C-alpha cells in the first residue's frame, strides 16, 4: 500500500478537530462537499497510522452450524468420552492422528497434522463464553461481535478496521470471500469492506451500467454525496484489483486445493490467496464452511467437512509458502459452539458450548493451550463448561498478530493465551 | 457499549466516532441519545444552513416537489398519474388522504387446503407475499407504516418461525396507525416476539432466581423509553412482572414429510387461527414489584401505563419517526413538537405522523433529499417507475435482499435496520445499481423516459447526472442515468 504524500501532517488532535467539525453535520457541510470528508479521512488515516498497525494478514474460517470439537481435536485418553458416545467415539479415537500423548487430530486432517509436526499449529482447548446461548444465530452474533452481552452491533474485525486501518480507498483491507453478504465479523458502520462471492461474480452486471455509474457518481451534491461517491469509487477500485488476479475458470474453482469441485472453502481460500499474492492490500479475510449442524448421522457428514477443511487449509498454506508469503499470515477457525458431549439417538450430537479453536501458520507457537473441560462436570444442559473466554483468543490475535490494542476493540482485558510467536 | 469515564482528551472515543456518523444519519441504536456532544452540536433548525456549493439546486416548482417528496417518503412508489392527482389535491389534503385511508389486508398466505395452517411458512414465501402487497396495496401509507413498525417492534424469522412472523406482520398492519399503548401491549404478547426475545421461556416463580431479562430490557431500551431512561432495577422488575407470558398452545399436531428423498416425517404443531400469547401463572412472579416508581402486583396493562406516563416514551418514538420521515438529523424543536402531539393525543400514531408530515422541518430546504431510501423502497420505487410487472419485480427484489442489506423478516439484530447512512456501503450500493441494470434489461420496450426526471426527481439533477442524461441516446441509457443515479437513492 503506498500512501499519498503529506498525509502524516495530521495528528490525533487534528482528528478530533476534524471529527468534531464533521460532527456538526450540516454546519460542516456548509464548508463545501469536498473539504470535510477529505479532512476527516486524512485525520482518520493519521490516527490509524499512529495506532501502529502492521502488514500481517488474518484469515478467519467460520465452521458454521456448530463444529463438534470433541471429534476435531480428540482427547484420546479420556474414558468418559467412550461412555458418552458409544456410537461416535471409538472409531474417531482409534483413527486419530496423534499430536501428543493426550490429543489426536481427526483422521481426515492429515495435512493439518503435518503442519502440526512442522510446528505450525496451535490448539486452544475449552473456548467459550459465560451464559452460552444454544441458538445458532445468537451465538454466531456473540462470536461475530465479541460481546456475550449482545449489546454490540458491529463485528470485532469491523471495529478493528474502523479503529486501526485505513479502509477508504483500500477496499480489500477487510474482505469476505465466497459469500454475498458482508460477514458479521467484518461489519462496522465506519469501515469499508469488500465482499466477493467469486472473482467472476463481483462487479457490474453490464458495461453500460458501469459506464453510467462511473459518469454519474462524481461530485454528487448534498448530505450523502461524498458517501455515495466513495462507495462507488471503492467498487470500481475493487473491480480493478480483481482484474489483476489470474483468471480462474468457472466450474474449476481450486484444482490445486481440492479434488472435489464442491469444496467451496477451497475456492474461497484460493481467491483469498490470490488477493494476498497480488498485493491488493488485503489484511482481514473471512471465509465460511457450512454444514456442521450434525444432529443426525454425524460420522459421514463430519468426515467430509474435515476433509474439505484439511484440503483448503493445506492448499492455502502451501500456495503462500511456495511464494514466500506465509510468514505473516495467521489462519484461525471459529464456530458458534461445539456440540453436546453425549450423543443423541440419531447417531448425532445436539447444540453444545465450548470447543477447541485451531490456529495455523508461521506466526503460531506450537502447542495445546487452555484446558479441556471436564467431561464429568457438565452444566445443567449437559454441556461443557468453558475454560477459556473466546475473547482471550481474539485478544492475542489483535495484540500480537495485528499489532492493534485489543482493549480498544474488546472493551476489557482477558487472560493471555500466548499461542503466537 | 460502555465507555470508561476517564479518557485522554486527545483520543476520540468510539462514541465520538459514532456520533460523527450518527449526525450523518447512521442512527446506531441507542448511542444517539443525550450524549454531551449531542446536546452541544445538534444545532437548532434556525442555525443549520447548507452551503450553496454542496446543496442540491432548488426545484423550479417548489410546491410540486414538496408533494412528490411527501409521496416518496410515505409510499413505496408512485405513478405519474398519482403525482398529478396529489398535486391537484394539494399538500394538506394529500396528507389527510394518506393518513386516513383505511388499511388493506393482504391476500391470505395460508392456502385453504394446507393441513398445517401455515406451520411451515418459509422466509422467502413471507417476503414474496409482503413485497407483492407493497407493490399493489391501495393503502399506501398504512403499508409504509407497517414497514416502519416491522423495523421497530422487530423479530426474526429464524428464531420466531415463519407462521408467527406472518401473524406479527398482520398485527402491525392492523395497528399501524393506532395507539402506541395498544401496540406495546400487543408486542409483549405477540408470539413471534415471545420467541424472539425469550419471554416465552422466562420463569420468575422462584424469587431467589432472576428471570430472563431479554424482553424487559428491549421493551424499555428499544421499544419505548430509549437507553438510559430507566434503572437496572426497573428492567428486573419488568422481567419479573412479565414472566409467565408464553406462546399460545397449538390446537393440534399433524404429521408432515420433511424430506422428500428419504421420506422422513415429523409432527408439527398446528394453530387453527391467529392468537396472542397466554399467561401461565405457574411461571409468574409471586410477589410485588416496583417499576418506574409504582409498587404492586403489576400486570401488563399497569406496566404499559407506567411506560406511557413517562415523557421519554413519546420523545423516543417521535425522534425515530423524525429520522425516518423528516431528516436524518432532526432539530430538537421538531422532535419536541412531534412528542407533544403524540402525548396530548393519547399516543395516537395518526396524530404523530400528521405532525411529522406537516412540520416546518419536513418542508424546509435543508430536509430536501436528506433521507436515503431503504433497499426495499429503492427497489419498489424503481420497479414502479418503469412499470415492471409485479411478479417479475418481486422475483428480482427477493434476489437482491441479502446483497442490498435488507432481508425482510430477518433484521440484523433487535434494533432493526439502521436507516439512512446505514444503507450505504460499496457492496450494498453496487447491489442497488446492479438491480437497476437487471431491471432495465428485463423490460422491452421500455416506457418513455421523457418525463421521468420531472416526475421522480423533481427535475433537480446534479451536474454529472444532467450531463449523462443529455448525452444519452436510447431510452435505456436515459432510464439508467436516472434510476442508477444518486438522486434516485434519496427521498
């Protein structure tokens, strides 16, 4: 990212002035359309520069539906697991890929197991939050906003962008890949975020429209003129950035990552890798693998999801590594909840609470962190009691990986889990 | 969102940053109220001027533009004939016609041969049904107000279920221009809301344990008084007083096939007709509570009475109406005027909206194009402007809900959709523009665009749009320049 010259002349105090000037709304707008947003944007940028962000990249992978943590990172020596899951546990434990004496990875995660052997994987056990919600969307919202009290509207990474990055004119700072709606994690009223379902899908439906819009959204008068013009300029910039990427043929999304064309996570991460390698300035990526709500006949479904995850992450890491670009890229998984330790009568598991998170990449300090919740001391719903607040994980990512003061984003301090180098 | 009391002078807090955006109309939940900055900077109507360089040009026919603005803000779109007719009626009479026109019930969404009586209604069925009614209902303003309450007393289809959301929509339409007190009572026992904010599960029978506070808190914070106008003790008291309300019991169950491939079946609850929640005394709080200064065994009616007695309630709803219908940054005296009209009329929504539409600020030059159309308003008005057949318009709109940022029956959270600036992001603006591109590709031949700038944009165009329109050589290019313009995004 190259900066326009002279922008550092403004300091935090200027920001306050510009912010308050901006805050006067119509009075400030009387000063003319161009001056106010420009001063504001410059001041925000200066503030953000002073905030000390770095060039690290974060990839959040959402395992949507509630991933079965006990079948992902398996506590192999825990006899209680057999009792709780007569149908599900035995095969998982027998086939697990051992990480150490106590834990094994799901047998469909061979590439992640190899990365573990190479010291590139950390696991945080027992991650959850107080008074857990068993509703998918409520718990998703808690994880997206980083706020178990459900008061916060904006996503934790969205707030990070608006606090610490200059997303105006750099639309790919935060990017949702492989989805049509803005991921809740990246949402914030004050940040610009790109959402790219596929490389082919982002852009104007036809050239005539693009030409019209390009001509019309220029020096738009009125209260919202600058906002509309900025939004449209961002779209044009994003479209141009995407044109720089190597073209992927339709129906052949990520051949080097996955044998299965249905592996949409592989396609999304392939796009993500291209954005990183092309130097588009992408910093915070969000991708999703759906289908983890395994209430019934869990084994087959969960096995193929684990394979998707393994292929996508393995392919993504290898591609970055091959180009010498993996050193500052951190991959982190999250899911709205784990699943109930006791299996149900449909050979599946119901909504649970705490679960392990997996962190992968060169910045990681290998190890199993946190504490596996006691399978004998479950809560009143028969679920695990969390041992690590999920915001401890966010905090470490923000402080150590992104170089952003986590307290500003999360509102308070949490126990430190040092899973990064 | 609690900010620490002490912070370094030079560091802008999140609240200040938010405030800056609020002034531009982002309207983020409760952050808008009563901050020191707000009282210092909101500025009175008289002080606020818009510089000539930044302002839209003045419409040549000011009275006609005023009436067109009234229609843009109170309907989902209009035809040239409707604008003509409203112009003949004049502003005042048009306001009365809008406010006093009776509601039109939409078509029954539950098929007579459906043995489940709508128990399995899906989100998309609901969206299609309502969008079609928005495009066809003759009771334009009642429908627009139904939509307003949909975002205020909001619930979510994933959690509440399609049938209860359907009922809720019918309820808000019937009450759209009624009394706030009746709505506050109705929303508390509305089955979708009972599900959405967990009141259906709340249990206060054991005084040693606190019941679920979710609904009680939102009732005060988002639905009536506004943040910071009550104490935590009031929230707990309301939660106790309301525990016991739950969804109505089903009338029967019926077996349905849930998966055609595997033939899997399950039993679903069937309700024969729409009905409110019921009170289960077994989960009720056994003792007295003290709520907003009044002690006793308070029931729902008593609770609502206490809430209405506080002037904060009229003030809070008045501000929200002003932000949706007048200006993203309404003047304090306008809000006061509206709140007075609301309170003195016994919280009659007709009186509130009459005061809003007839307010000085509504017709003031600085309110011109001071509101952003919601995606639904943008798409319905564009579809009507070119006369796209209703079914095609509904198909297209449903497809663009997610990308434009507004999926009906699925608000982003309990605060509903943030208006105005909240609608503008690169991805959502791109989606709106692509909607126009697809809309215009779907009509052949297009109607003449000759009068469109006058009918839909009051002939008030920015220089860029004006140039593009002048250079256009085909109807499609003309319509593109008009409907994909920033002008058409505003109301």
